[in-house]
């Protein structure tokens, strides 16, 4: 059973998984889908039709605009923003207020296990790869590869991280090793994947 605090605003058409907690002043809009054992922090926003997997954490004041997709185990840091309008304007060229039919929303996709740090902005339509880590305050303007560690504005890769989230250490011959778990990864053509050896 989900736990929804009384001050949270959860639309009756949203689907909330067992064990999920929605904290004070959070808003979950119509047709949003949240999996099991998620945490939606104070003041967080989940737009209409957003799809969120299992064991996802949205920290306080994170804003996830439709039609974003967050896979299992994703972490979205405090005050991070996943945008959806590549060409934002309040009014159309005739001077009238833009309505939903006047633009096409492009959602952000965050793949399994990835983490987006505090106050990160992800531009509409971008994908954050599996187990990637986006450092606090970064502005993501391009897709982020699996296991990449990216920082800055615009975000750029400065290293690799493993599933534990710690920077990997070079182990020679294109191999990288996690200092916490000992897991090994192989780099090839600017991409990283778990090593089969």
C-alpha cells in the first residue's frame, strides 16, 4: 500500500505502486505511473503521463515534466529539472497564449540505475544512460552514455562510474575497475560496458 501525506496533491487517475511514499506538498498529475517502493520528496512535481519505474527516488523540489520516462532505480536530486519543451515560448506568433496543442512535448529518458545530481537541468528529449552519474549543477544538452560521469555546463564526460556510483579506476588494456565492488568494465569506441572476463 502506498503512503501519501495529506498535503500532497495526487490526481485520482495516477497509478501509485505499493510501498511508494509521496511527501508533503508533492504533486502527481493525471495518468502518471509510479512503480513500487518509490519516494517522491517534498514539493516534487510529476507531470501528466510520466512513467516511473520501481525504487525511484525524486528528492525535494525535483520537477519531472511529461512525457518523461524514469526506469528502475533512478535517483533525481533536489531541485533537478527534467524539461520538455525544446523551443519554449509563453505566446504563439499571433500573440495568443500557447496551449498544449501548440507545441510537442519531448520527454527526458533516464535509464536504469542512473543518478541526476542536485539542481541539474536536462534539456528536452535527452537520454541519460544506464548507471550514469550527472554531477550537481550540470546542464545536459546531449545524450549521456551508459556509466558516464558528466559535469558542467554544458555537461561533458570526465570519467566513468560503476553500478556503485563511484568513479572507476583504470586497470590497463581498456579495462576499468570499481574500487568498492571490484567489478570490471571494458571501454571501446567511447563506450563502457561490463567486462565478460
